[in-house]
């Protein structure tokens, strides 16, 4: 069931021609960081969020770049593991 929901979301929102849907996805990523675990976010949102940085629409690119500090919190880098 979750796989069907996720594939539908990806097809309709990220692969669509509407820029505001892609921007809505970026807003959903911001809300999801408060609801889900890091592992879930990395598995379901990260691969879809990164291509938005190279989007053809400037508003979407700007929103994606603004979300990068939040994405940084999802990831653990080697230096962070010891801290």
C-alpha cells in the first residue's frame, strides 16, 4: 500500500509539468522532517528532493536550496558520528 502511495505521489507531483506541485513537494518535505525518522526521510524524500535543485523554474530551485540546511540535519557525516 505504501509503495503504491509513494509511486503515485512521485508520478503526479515530481514528474508533472506543474511547477507549483513540485514546490508543494518541497513544502511537504519540510513538514515531514517533524513527523518521520531520518531513515524514512532519506529513503523516501532525499532522492526526489535533490533533482529539484536543478529545476527549470527559479522558484522551485530557490525553495530547494532553502531546504538544504534542513536536509543537512537528516544526514550523518563521518565527522558527525563521533560528536
